[in-house]
């Protein structure tokens, strides 16, 4: 049985759309929109080692950050996708 090749163009388009949504939410200081882009069991480890767990805590962290800091988001795109890391599988399940 031949293994089906992943649709890389579709996956890259999905990733680009999510990235653009994230960047636009940061620019708009939209903590609610950012929180909607992550799973409820999200864990974020800041550079200083402080952990933020779960979506509600992350949303509160974003709100505090937007009040205290002027945030400018940048991104760099890499065209590296792997079926083994589950990314394509995850994107397919969300798109379907």
C-alpha cells in the first residue's frame, strides 16, 4: 500500500493563516483572540522560567502584558514540515 503524501501547500497555507491571525491579534492587543488560538491545556514557559498554564491564565498574562509593555510581534517563516511531528495530522483534523 502506497503511503499518501501530505498536501504541503495546504498545510503551509493553514500555517500562514494562523500566523497572520496571531500577528493581527498581537497588533490589536486582542488577548481574547490570542487565547482562542491555543488549546485549553496550553503551557507557556517564559524566558525567566515562569510558567503560565491553561488558556485563562495565558489570556490574563496577555492582558497584563498589553497594559505594561508595548509589544511588537515579528515572525520568520520556515518551510520545514514533518508528518512525524504530528503537525500535518493536527492541521488536517482541524481543517476537516
